[in-house]
C-alpha cells in the first residue's frame, strides 16, 4: 500500500512521500477497491440462489441505482461492459425484474420489488446513462443483483441510498438542482408497476411527528452554525411534542404545554405558548387528530353497525355491571329489553326516519334515561357524536361531521331549533344548516341519515308552547319511538360513566354477539380453552329467557330450546350453570354442553 501511494504521488507530480499526510484516507480507498475486485472474482453464476436478507449495516429497502456510460469494452475483472444507452428504459426495467427473479428462486419468502422508476439522462456529449429508483418490501443486500446485471447484461451499476427512502431517490431524478437544469431531466421515465403514483406524489416522503421534529432540530443546528437564532415556532411544531409527552386534550392541556416549554422547550416555545394561550387546547386537539388521521379515515369508512361490533372487543370498564343496570332500568319501567335493543339497533342501522327515533321520556329525572345512551360517545368517539346544542345563531353547526346525534335533556325548544326544522330533521328529510358567512361560503343542505337519540321530559313533549297547536305535537310524537321512564334509580359512579363494550354487547344481542366473538376469535387464532374468563361471561348476565333461547338456537341446538324455556334459564342462570348441570338438568350431551360454555368465552 505504501508503494502504491508513492506511485500515485509520482503520477500526480508530487514528491514520493507527498501523500503521506493523507495516508489513512488513501488506505481506506485502496482497501475498498481491493475488496470490490475480490468480490467480483469470487462471485458465482447469477443463476444460483443467493441470500438477500437484511443488511448487517445500514439496511435499506430503497436504492438509487446509477448505470453510468462507459467507453471500455470490459472491466478490470474481464467482464464485458455494455454502454447503458444500448438499452431502452423498458429493457432496463425488465433487467432489474429478471435479476430479482434469478436471485430469489426456491425461497420461502422471496424479496419483492414494490416500485421502480427508470430515468434516462443524456450528457452534453450525447452519451446516455440511467438512474433507477427502486424500493422493495423489505431490506436487502444489493450485491447479488449488481453481479447479475453485470454478468447477464454488461451493466456496471452503482447503488446508493437516500435519507428519504424511495421518495428521496425519485426526487433526485425528478427535481432540478443547481447542477442539473430542468431541461436535462427525463420527461418520460418508465414507471412500474402500472399503478405507480405520479412523480409529484412519489417524490414527497411521508411525514410523521418524529420526522417533523427531526427536521426542525436539523434546521436549528444549521442556523446556529450560521450564527442565526432558532426559527419561530409554528402550530404544527407542537404536534411532535404533544404526542411524545402524551398531552391529552383536557382542561389543563394548555398548562401542561407551558410547563414543558418552560422545562425543556426553550424561549421560542415559551413565547409561542404565552402569545397563543387561548388557542393551545385547539392545537392539542388538532395534533391528536393529525396523529390518528389514518384511524379516523378508516373509521369513517365503517358502517355504524361495524363500529358497534368493533366495540365488543374493547375492554370492559364496569365489570359487567352496566348491562345489569340497563336491564333492570328497562324492566322496572315496563319495557322489554329485547324490544329496546331492537329499536336502538334498527335506528343505528337504518338511520333517521319517521318512527325510528328512540326517545326516552321521564317524569322528574334520575330515572336512568340518559344512562342508557351515555356509552354512545365511548363507542363512536366524542367527535363523532353531536350533542345537545346551546342557544346560538348557528346551533346545528358541526352536525354534518357527526355519525350519531344524542340530544340529552332536549326540550323541543323553538328558540334553539325551529319546530319546522325539528320535524324535518326527525323524519329523515333534508333541511338547511345555517353557517356564518364570514367563515363559510353559503349555507349547507343536510341530507345525511345520522340516527338521533333523545332524552326529554313528558311535560316538554306534550305541553303546548307559544303558537304550537295540538296537531303540531301529534306530528312530533309520530316521529318518535317513545319509551317512558318513571322509576328513580341510583347508579354507582363508575357504572354511571358508561361502558362501550357492555353497551355494544347489550345492543347486539346474543345472536350477533356470537358472530362477533367468532370473528374476534378467528383474528386471534384462538381455540376454545374450556374456561370462561369472568369479563366475557358477564356479557350474558342481562339476557332474558328469550335471549338465551335465541343463543342456544344459533348454536344449532334447537332441540333443547324447550328445556331452557321450561326452566326459565336467563342470562344470569346460564352463566352460573356448569357443563355437568347442562347435561344432567337440561338434556345436552357432554360435547354440546362444552359448546354452549365455550361460545361465551
């Protein structure tokens, strides 16, 4: 190596020891060249199967591959070289796909390319070279592919990566730079597969809270290197902090943000929080929406019944007591729980229409009429439930964004929403939502079918107010599915908050619960264990005798339904029965008894 340095120095017109001061750098360069040549000499024919696993250092899923022009007919190792301009863009694309195929034979989990773009660039001399942006479904070593391209097609390639992944590789070829004019860029690159996104999108990398924070810190360091102060804080800069510090949108979120700013955020963040104090709760809420926007979009594509079914897998927060109280409240007031569940389920499935609006009418209060609807925001999300609006110029603003409407303690007050609009709203017809014209362009015609659930007092429902006539009240009552509540009830605070999981199980009923539980078990790959965990056994405690009979029939055990009915087996009794009891007292066979208990897990 020392002799090589001396020859390089002489060739450059330097003294024999002219490069000694940089010997470490030259040693590294020479070592890389030697290792590269050794790798080429020891390479096997490209048809053999080679491992393309995760790289041991700096693994990548995306690469920028350069096929440079060469006038040489063969490389240093004697391999034949072909100028890239000999091939078309499509041929280059096919060469890469072929190289992947030849190196992945007989693999259980072969590597797959997900995207590719072939860019052709022309030198001022007219010579052609290619840049190929490439991404795969997992990290891989590129050496086998590189050897195949050289051996099969005479293409020498240089592989490199970009910090922005595939988007960075595309941007390098698609966007002009100080050293590459727009005229030099390829106007018609070859894109693969056929559904490859437009380059305007593919050249932009994904954005996350972590990337945004890293970019801001990088900019702060660069500005400090130039003697400049930190850039001003923007609202979006708080998104990473809010997520990382888990600052939730509650009544003290502004204080939590300022506390963090004083402790670790620096002067710029403190000044921003101080100047925008009243906006901080809104920024916190907006940040969490941004963080979870993919989940919100996915939820928006689900039907209300699918959301309800999904809530069945949520953890129970009441040890199963919500369903017991719900069953007791309905029964004490003379309502069949099965009928009430069906009314709520039909409203969620069919949406608002005349006669399907479930309305709880009490006489004094504390009858539990609001308790039954309180889990709605837990199931559908607070942002997706439109609640009783206050008196204002635009009371229904935001209704168009909801999935469910819950008008708690609704007084049918014309001072909030006119009687005519209420009639249209409750019967499923379209109507106009007024909006402030300094913020919106025009008003909005509301045509959605979001179901409504109302709690009110009998006196408000039947009292003539203002210019209303008896016919107006009769029309309103026809739009409601009324359930009256007279018996007062005391509910423990931890149960009164509601439980989304128990509400979902209660509304769906045993038949649909069985379907949901089977689906959840399939997702988990679970097998019956013969044991019934307590939280899941609690779901049947509110079942009536009819519910239990429906459950048994759904299990294709209709021949014993009569025995369950004759013995008045309700949900609570079913949960307490052992497999032995089911066999000896109700006539099931041992495997049938196991089936009955297993389906409750």
